[in-house]
């Protein structure tokens, strides 16, 4: 697993917005920069174009995208655009349900492991985050990979 190659997605619900919020295809460094660091620092950040903070999120779920995620996502978007007569058309009113199903089924929930990686490798060094960003993110990613491997072995 490579820090740039592995992609992550997330689904969140905000107290101030009535629909689920999505992000996907985030490499680990961007997940940390755009979501985890501001979330853990109680600063505002954006999910799906909506400004959120830890205080106004009802929930957040971070997924490690599996190999099928992008193909399923592309297929969903292609099927929305197909004519109704094709037999494969996804009506606009079904899009949200199908998107939620995709996010729930095409990745593993790694929220706890991501937050643990932040807490173990970045939180106490947050003042050094910008000048030492690469080293801290690499350390957090290695912690994350180790925790996933440990969980995998425990489940065997």
C-alpha cells in the first residue's frame, strides 16, 4: 500500500445540511490535509462543497476505497445519463440511494484507524505540521497500514 496510490472516500452528515456529503479518490496526504487535521483541530473545512466543522457534523465515515470503487462510480454516472429505454438507466430520484450504497459497499470503514493514526503520529506535533508535513503524514500512513494489517491478522 502506497501513501499516494491508496485512495480514500468519506461520507458525512452535517446538522446544517439535509443531504449526505461525499468526498472520494483522496490520497492519504490530502485526506489528512483537507479533512482529518482540521476536523481534529476543530477548524472549518469543506466536504462536498459544504463548510463543516467537527461540532456541526452528526457523523463522518472514512473508507479505504477498494479496487471496484472507481468502476462502480463511473458506471453509476454513465447509467444516470443513459436513455430510459436502455434498461440500464438510473433515474435521478434513485441516484442518492445508489451513491450511498456504493459508498457503503465499495470500501472498508477505516475511520477509527485514520483517527488513531492522526492521534498517534500527528496530534502532539501539530505545531510542526507544516514544516514537517511529509514526515508526519508518512509516519501516520505507516501507523495506519500497520493497524490495518494487525486487524486483518486478528480477523483470520
